[in-house]
């Protein structure tokens, strides 16, 4: 893949420090136009900072690149016209009504018919009947829908969504993702950061970032394959005790409880097999070899990067 | 005990002195937060110390060296020695010597001088003849405090000072009469001075607060982040935030002047349109300064403190509370940097003296310069990124 019209975001070597602490380190990424790109990583890993650099809210210390073909350093103003940015914290005016907020955004972007655009968006969001309600009085799910509506109102080419579904109920999350897929189908590029694995699996491509380093990227299948992880799923009694016993054994890179089961993973299959062998025959435990879930991959990556970068 | 108050394992809770314990917890938290806010912490010390030093030295309720003008209609030795004597009293400082009545009136009207001494034609001859002619002293009584002490001591001081200069010997009484004329406010009604002054003071306070909080509020509520990600320029943000309050300020000014005229009988001798125009300029200047404050501070508490830092000198050094002419020179220079100083001259001059733009162009220009300066700082200070 190189340059051209097919790429919405193309950045290389982005680095950003705050008060001597490097938050983003030598980050490079490419996002194809019309795709949904998932941005994953633990809290404080540099996701928000990267997104802010992409939309011109922060200037990188070093690194370069383009966003929608515009230079991220020189053309921040042009990028702002084409990008919809949904902040992590609700950032519409709480003391303005739904309609007033949307009209404000429409006017700011210079839409010819601000009232009409706001009216259409209210209809599209299913907020009819609530247009005069103050934004601050909406429930979490509605606020998030409204925020998305405000971002998409000026017809951007790229959406940057920073943990848009944090603290939103499952039904609202599902509706939200349906909306995002509908937007992508219309040709919009979407970069979305999230903590939810089910959401990661709905992305065309994902990237995992921890401690400012982009650790892996690709489709979900590629990321899992690249991890070269083998996972055993264990069910049975006293899994807490088992977890304590297995942790730190040679070949066992990760032990993680998942509800009523325990996931035991390692990159070196032979060493893993050897280490778990003594427990394979224990009464009341059922061992089942499986391919790792995305969550296994990420937890293992996170554990590994912690050793490397901290 | 509900599940929520259950103590961490291994820690007992104590039931006694619950009130004190919880208050103490709150108190510790407040102290920590106060210490973290460096700017507020500095202001706690700076505000009283600076203000005290400033005002302690600057304010003088019995002003001396008041700017004065003389209308000289004859150039005689006697006239010269009277002027010298007046200047020796330390109450008057003659800045202008004019020979034309219109020039003389203009100086008083524009507020450039507070006193005018008129020595009429044929004055010396009349004194020698023993006619006891009148020496006219016109005082700008729009500020009764500044004028009264000088007028009060005029007669005696001049007599003492003239004793040796007059070669008539030791006269049993003054060889001429001093006729003091309190212009613009003959009854020395303080409301005539206070009401126009209040227009300026109230506007300063309200306008400053309106805009001082505007940017910090956006930052604190989190709306700034999305605002910055949208295609709007700092100048556009500024104008959008200032213009609505110009209207608010205008209504306020109208209200105060209306009450002043209706209830306190303060006249509006000058042109109402000019008053409205220059008031709008003053309102906009204050809004710009408030907006500048809001681009400099980090939170709303700091914005309030900074506004106070600006507001107190505005009251004390502008000539609203204490006579401007009575302050030491450095304090007067400081006062010239405050919009209220210029507006007080404007509003008093238009309402009480019927002044025109011709008398007021210096103060109007000063306001415009202060406004442009504040706006420039605000636009350059406004951060377009979150860096």
C-alpha cells in the first residue's frame, strides 16, 4: 500500500511527550479510506493523544504524515473541515438543547441551511420529540448518539471517535455500531478507540497500542495469527488455586480467568505442553485446547510490553 | 452499617467524634487542592500586599498640585505674583496660560484642569485704586472632594503669601476679593459626582466577570476540546463571545443613567448619542480585558481573582473614589492605563459639563488603544491546540 487516494490516514514516526514523559513513541499507521479502524490499548497508552495529533489538536514533537491528503503539521485548518472528532468526554453544550447544539455545529461549518441540516439529523438520530430537551439532561446513550450526530453533521470524510461507547448500555452500543457501519458503507473512514473486544471484532482492521508503542495491527485474524499463541481453556473446581500454581511456570506466558473458565496461553507450544502436563490429569479439571481469543492476545501483549517499556 | 461503609479489611472504624473526623477529612482535602493551585496560592499573598502598597501610597484625600489654568487678561507684576503665591500654596500647579475665554472653558470642560484662575483686565490698577476687584477662581466641582479643600483654604493662604509681595505695606484686609465659582455642580451635590462614576464602575465589574469566565468555562466543561477541533479561528471565538455582552452592557448603562436622571436628578447636558457611542467603546474595552484574563488563567477561581486584581485599582486609582489629581505621578500614570479613568472623565464631562467630542478625543483614543491592546493579547494568547 502506498499513498494515493485509497489512504485516509498515513503517518510515520509520530512522537509526543508531555513533561518529559513520552506518551506516543515512533508511531506509524495507515488507514484505508472507507474502512473502520479499531484502536485498542490499555488506559493511558496514547490512543487519545494519537487521535488528537491526527485532528490537529496536538502538534507532534517529531514525525510526519497526512490526513485525508493534508499535511498534519501545516494544514490543520483544512483537516478540521473534513474531520469529525468525537471526544471521550461529552463535549457538546449541556445547557443548549439538542436542536441548538446541532444548529451551532452546522453554522460553525458554514452549512447553507443550518436549521434544515439540524432537523434532518434529529430525524436520522431518532431524536424527534426530544429536540428541545437540554443536551445535559439526555441519558448516556442518547448523549453519545447526539455527539455522533454532531460529528457527522458537516459531512466529514473521516470520523475520529475516542472511546465513543464507554459507559453505554449493550443495546445502545449495538445501535451505535450499526450506525458506524452504515456510515462506513457510505464511504466514510472511521478511526475508533475502544476497550471492548466485541467492538474490536466489528472493525475491518485493528491496531493495538500500549505505552505509546504500536505493537500489532492488521485484521482480527491476522493479529491472532501473528501472536502465535496457543491457549488452553480450563474449566472445573478451584481455578483460583490453579491460576496461582501455573503463573510464572516456563512456557506459560499468560494465565487469565474468564468467568467460569481459565485461559492458559503460551507462545512456545512445546514448553507450554510440558508445563501444564502435571495438571492435565487432575480430577475435576477439564482442559480444552483452542485458538486464543483477541482478548488473550491483547492481555499477553500488554503483559509483554509492560516488561519491555516500563 | 451498610455494605458501602464497611471498612477495608484490617481497619476498624471509629464512631466517636464523627463530626470532627469528617470535617477534618474535608479540611485536609481542601488544603491539598489549594496548595496544588499555585496561581491562587500566589494570589492569596500577592493580592493584599500589592494592593496595600499600591493604595497606601497612592491615595491622598487632600490633594495638592491640582492641575490649573490661568486666564490672563492683563500681564502685570501683581498678576504674576498672585499666580506665584497660588502655586506656592502647593494646591495649584499651573499647566496652561491662556488669553482667550473659549480656550479657558475648554480646558475645564475636558477635565485637563480642575481650576482656572481668571485675572481680569485692569486688575492691578483697580487694586491700587483700592476698588477691591474680584479675582475669579473657577473650580471643576464635578469632583467636590478634590475641589473643596483647595477652595476652602484659598483666601487665607493667598493673603499670607501675598503679604510680602505687595508693596502696599501691611494691609488690614485683602486688597482684592477672591470669588470662587464651583462650576458644573454649584451645590456640591455628591450624587452628581457619584452617579456618573457608578455607571463606569458597575460596567467595569459586570463586563469583566462576564467574559473573564467565558473561556475557562469552556475548558472546565470540556467543550473547548470539540470547539478547537472545529474550523473556527481565535478572533471568531472572541467576537462571538464579546458582542452579546456589548448589548447587555448597553442595557445596563441605560438603566443606571435612567435611574440617575429620574431619581437623583443628575442632568445629561451633553449629547446622548455621543454618550452612548463612547459608553459602547468603554463596554467593549472592558469585555476585551475580561476575555484576555480568561485566556491567561487556568480555572474559574483564578479568573475571579484576576478580575478583582483589575477591579480594585480601577475603583481606587481612576478618580472614582479619590481625586485623580491628588495621586502621585506614578499612580496617575498607572491610572491612565485603566479604562475606567478615561470613561469617568468622559461620562462626567458629557453628563455634567455638556462636553463634546472635541473635548474628549484624548480619552476616547485612550479607550480605543486599550481595547485594541487587550484584543491583540487575547488573540495571541488563545491556544489553538491542547499542547
